[in-house]
């Protein structure tokens, strides 16, 4: 079982979109996939139509004896439960912030997800964790549990700086060096028409992260993203023939092939 945390230090980088679409495409390739929603907005939960469940991620993290299977639900897409795609849902509003506060005094608070996932390691091929931009106990759990990381990025200085911050955070949390971190940087929402930004982004990534840039680039196709999100479906369900759908199919294959 490969545990992959999808992280970014700023909004607007298609982090949840990348999580959901990559998870769906992995499932379409026959992989058993679990999405864990650690984002306070609960967008992945809403996307996969699991807003109203009896149990959610707090039940898993607050109780070391909790049966994690109770909080795992099949994703729902176009009204159909998915065979290979499941989710541990989040809650919106202030619930996730309160969860962070509730965990402050718990023993082994940063390792709780890691310990719970041990009991389902034979059930899933991939676990994808969608995180919020903030550093928190939840994000620490996502880092400690992960074997690999995906950093969606736009071609902006703020987004690039966020990758460096995340890498420092991972090094501190796992007590490892940067070259020991297994990660892919996925350029998303990139507009080739803005030539100066496009050239700058390519040059920066090639110089700073020469061995960690995904072969796939998700080019700018705003209408495909927006319409799929409005329908609460992956892009390849909304428009199977779209170029954007092909981007995520290709990226899912790249993720599979990236196994150490």
C-alpha cells in the first residue's frame, strides 16, 4: 500500500482537483484507492458525495481503538457507489479546526493516522491524503503517514516558495534530508499563452527540482475544471474525450510507474 499526501501551501493550485481526479483514474486502472480528506473545507468529501456520514476522520484520529473500517465509505459518482474508490470523509465549517485543538493533548498525536492505516494496508493499493495549506496536527499526521508526496504548483513565486516550505516541514517531521523524500511536482493550470510566466516556470523547476518534475503538465482548461466540479464528477466522467481528462489519465499512469 502506497500512501501519498497531496500538499500545497497556497490555494488555487487544484490540490483537491488533483487528488480526486488522480484517485479516480487510479481506480479506473484497477487500483484500490482510499482518499482521506484532511482539508477543513471538505471539498474532496463533497466531490465524492459523502457529506452526510455517521463517522468521519475525527473518529479515526481521536480514538486509538476505533475501527477505521467504520469510517471508510465507497465514493459516489453520478449516484453510483464506486467499487475501487473509497473515502474517509471530513466535515466542513469549524469542525476540522476543533479537531486539531482536540488532538493537542493526545499521546502520539502525529502518528495516529499511520497506526490506523496499518490495519487496512492489505485492502488498498493507494491512499491519497488531501490536506489544507496550514501547518497543523492534521498535516503532521499526513506527513508522518506518507511514503510519497505530490505537490501541485502554478508558475508563481509564491507557489514555488511553498514547495520549499513543505520540503523543510517534511524533513523536520520525518528527520530526513531532502534527497530522501520521494515526491513529484505537478504543474497545473499552466497557460502557455502567457509566455513570460511559462518560460520562467519551466526554467525555475528545471534548475531547482531537476529530478522531481512530473512528465505530465495539466495545461489550462478552465471550463473543463469548472464544469466537472459543478457536476461533482472527475473530468473524465464529465467529458471523457477532453484533453484535461487525458492529462490526469497520464498522470495516474506516471504515479503507478513511480513506485520505488
